[in-house]
């Protein structure tokens, strides 16, 4: 059984948590299934709005899907969450991803 199959089986058994959704999102991003990844990552941040790592991956995934304006919004939320928790490294990384998303928008104009 693959990692995704194992995680999906856990979800079917009702073990729906932010960590499980984050893990599914991360695994789907690795397989370039961005659509499924974003569904799970959106649910991860809905289940736990203070999960800075999920915000970071969600913003990164949105950018990968070319949804840069949405990525900026998600990353702004994630930066605020990370800074409030003292998660300085995550906030720094999200600021870098945010700048890349801004640049992608500017380059598209």
C-alpha cells in the first residue's frame, strides 16, 4: 500500500485531523496532483487555523497551481499565524514564497 493509500484509508475510517489532511496534501503535491493536494490543505487550515506549516504548504501549492493572488492571501494568513506562535523560520519561508507569488503576478502583466 502506498503512503497516499494508507492516509486515504485513515480518512475513510474517520480519522479526519489537520495533520492527516496536511500529510495527504503533501503527498499529493509530491505526485503533482495539485488539485487534490489543495483540497486537503484547505481542509487542514480549516480544521486548525493555527497550523502554520499547513498554511505554508497551502500557499506554496496555490502558487504551483498558478493561483498566485490566492497564494498571497493564504501566505499572509500563515505569516500572521507563524509570527503569533513565534515560528520565525516558517514566517521567513512564507515571506519568500509570497514575494515569488507577487513576482509571478507582476511578470504576467
